[in-house]
C-alpha cells in the first residue's frame, strides 16, 4: 500500500511547481519530493542528535547529485557509475549553501546534511533551481532549527527582456544568468554572470526575482503551517558572558584595538598570539574556559573590529571607508609561457598564466544540460597554504577553489573573441602567491592582463572588486567598505564581489552572514564597486597593459583557419583517417575540422602550416588544366614518373614531357622523393587520369 502524502502546488513562470511531503524519505528530518514540469528532485535534510565535539563552526554539508539516468544516459568510463561531483554540481551546492548557512542558529554545532538527488530533467525546468527550492522547503518543514523560510529565483535575459526561471537553452544562450535568494523581507544571496549588464538593469532584475521569491515564501509558509515539525531543542555552544567579562578585565577593549589596528597581517597575528597567551595563562586552572579561548578570542576580535568600523569609522589598516589598498600590476613575469601577468592589491597577490591551444583542446562537459557540452575558455584557481603563511598538504582544488575559478571565468567570458575571430582554446590559471582578502577579484584583474599579454583580442578590459559590510542594530545603521581585507571579511557581514567593464557588469557573487540586505545596501554596494573598478583599470591595469598585443608569443601555437565545402570533409579525412594523418605526418601540424567545414591548421613552423594548407586545398579544389602545382615524385616507371600532388591525387609525367631534350631514362631527370613543380596538361575524369608536364613549366 502506498503512503498517504500531501501535495502542494503553485504556478511559477507559467509552469506548475508541485511538492510532495510525506511520500518518500520519511526517516529524514525533512524531505520534499519536487516536481517542476518534468524535472524531479528529491531534497532532504538530516541532522545529528548531538553537536560534534571540539569544533567552533556549524558543520553543514550540501550535496547536489547528478544522476545520468535523469537524462536517459549511461555514464562513461569503465565502471559505468557516476564519479566525483562535476564542476556544475559543486557550484550548485555552493549556491544552495551560501544563502542558507546564515539562517541556521550561530551557536548550532549539530552536523547537518542537505542532499539533492536529481532524478529527472526537463530541459524547460532547470534542475539546479528545483534543488535550491527543495532544500529551502525540506529545511523549513523539518525539525532542524532554521530562521527561514527562504526562496530562490533565477532570471535570464534575451533581446533585453527578462525571463523568470529560464529553460536550459535560454539560460545557456541568454545575456544574463542571475540567481537571487531572499527571505520574506530581504535579499540574502546574489549570483550572476552577465553580458555587460548596466548596474541599473541588474538591480531591476535582482528585485524582480525578489518579488517572485516573496510569493514562493508564502507558499512555503502554508506548508510549514500544515505539515511543518516543531523545531528541536539543541545544546547551545555560545560563549558564556562571564568569560567575556573576565577577558575584558585581562585585555581591555582599548588594548584589543591596538592589537588588531595594523595593515600588516603578520604583525596582527603576532599581537593576537600574545593576547591569547595572556588568556591561557590567566585561565590555566579553568579547563572549561581554557577550551573556549579560541572561539572567545575570535568573538572578542570580531566585536572590537565591528565597533571600530561602525562607531568610529576606523578600519584595521587605517584606510578610508572607500579607499582601495595599494595597487601594482606587471606583465611577462614568467618566460616562455604564452602570456602572464601579476596583480597585487595590498597583501593579495595573484599571478595568472595564459595558455593557447587548438580548438581540439576544449574541455568536454558531460552533464545533465545538453546545451553545455564543451568549454572553450577555462579559468583555474589555486590557493596554496603558503599564500596565507600556513603549512598544509595540497590535495587538489576544493569547492572554494572551484567556485573562485568559476567566478573569474564568468567575469571574462563576455569579452572573449568568438572562435571564428580567434580559433583557439584558452586556459588561464591563477596562482595565489599571497592572500589577504578577495583573491577571486584579483584573479579577474590578473586574468584580463594575462590574456592581453598573450595577444588574445579581448573586446574590453575587465576588473573586479569586493565590498564588505558592518551592520548595527537597525536597518539604517551600517557601513559599506570598499576592498575588504581578510579581517574585514571574517568579522564583517558581507562579501559583495562585482566584476565588469566600463559598460556594465559581467559577474556578481554576494555572500552574507546576516539575515539579508536592504535595497539601499545592495544599490550602494553596486555603485561602490563600479567606482572602484574604474579606478583599478585607469590607475593600475591600463598603465601595465592597455590593449591586447597584436602578435602572439613566439612560443604560442599559430593557427590558420580556412573554410572548405562540408561535403569535402570526408575527402580530407580519408578512409579511417588515412588522408589527414598523412598530411599531419608530412607537415608536423595539428588539424581540426568541424561539421561546418572550418579547418584549423595549428603549428609552430609556418612553412609546415603553409604546406598543410596547400595539401588540403589541393584535395578540395578541382585541378585546372594549364595551372602549375607543386608535387612529389612517388614512383618511377619506364614510361615516366608518378607525381603526388595531394593525397589521392596522383598524375603521370610521360617521359616525353620531362624535358625539351630526348630522355633515354627517367632517372636522368627525376628520382623518387624529388620535389617538383608540374603543369596539368590533361584531365581524364572518366578514367581518373591526370597528365602532367615538367618541361612546360615556365
């Protein structure tokens, strides 16, 4: 007998969203079986009964599982099982995590897992959006403490018109990819990729999404009222007020201000180390308080920094509220690579390296969206432990590194030349040499300069900057900070990253630690980042390199693209690739051919490239009687010499056509392997014979 369950439905953007509660996964703390069109996702939340011992953070895990059966595919590879999470799955998990994490209680230490299982995909209804809503609903109706509900909406734009919750195709091809999360009163998360959208237009899209979110929250509230569970009690891990009072007796607030008020990260860390030693010495006989010192010291620093900024308008490094840290930029710091640049902002330093390759090197993407099957531009970001003065074994990129790389990648995509204009696959790698806040925005600036140094004809310069926030007790009591350093990020309420050209925004990523932003804060942050981007481009980036170089590096591969009749592609490739492989072996080039007949010839030797292009043209273009051609003698017979003009195009020079004088033996004039120029004197298409002459060549 099937279980009884409740189904709730509402219309969003012309499609029905249905949520089944109590139908499946009954042992989870909360479960929502989501249906949007024919896209189905099972979203669940589970929590441990007790807090995890010995941690000072909320242990939340968010998973987004892409199952290939959802699109009728069997996974590739030997095992035929889904492997590690794709980049899209990692980024989706991060987009779910970022708005929801701040809504859990700050003193909650129970392990919590949000899991989203994609079971069916309708191309008209993006599964990522359904998973976002499912996570919010499952959490809201569960017994896990949560200050929600919240909701998420996506906005696309085609031909200047906004589209709420666009289809997979509209999302992939549109000029805007915007995701907005909200509570019932405020925006709590913004993620965007955009094709130079003006600031005012972006704000309009954000609050259009916010309005849709408000209607979804009403829908969720109805479910919570009818089937929601009472939130369970939990063991609070808050620091006792008595401990804070004792700490202030040992290190008064004015002394703590002195400890944190410096622009040198290492000096600040040494000051805090000394403060910690004082506390450890004072509480040596109190094991309970001694164990709480790391978290209590963090909270004490946080209160101090926030008070300095909000009440005194003093930043830890002494900067003005809208002042950017010292900037520096240079190119060509790495020899022999195709392009390199380094961008420094305060104690944040990124070196970016560009590599160019044939289009055959594009990254194949095997996922649930059939509109995204490859990536021509790849940006990778690395964050080694030495960049923050720590020691840790590198185990490859984590979710943070993947997310930062994707953000910088989105920032540059709108200004890249098309494959027709620049037939290269492009990879940029950002190596973090030093970090003290907003390395992803430094990566954007370094990537832009590196691409220009490599000779990639990008359309415009792109820069990025991050704004922070410190709030007080009311919505009107706040300070927006331009160019936050690490301390202001750790102790502040917001990390609002914006990239763009002088004509508009190309990417946004907004994270907050509070329960939402007012529209005034959003508008001020966007305006502040615009001002800062212009300053960075004009005073730092442009003096280092103001435009793409006209020539590629001598170490970069050269690519020439020609167009052939698509019906001739088979002749160029030959049976089992024999013809094209012959050209590659003889010339030392790489050749790529697409279905539309675009042929890309790639090499470092211009003579070899020219020869390959000539061989391809010889294959696809009909020979003309009376025209001279270069060829190679491949066989000598009694009556003449066989000359290969191109693969599968051989002709005969009769012995009488070798020279003006009488030739007794063919080898008197030519031998096998000789490069010769011959004239076509006759073509017998029916017999498939080509007659050539050596003596008639002028």
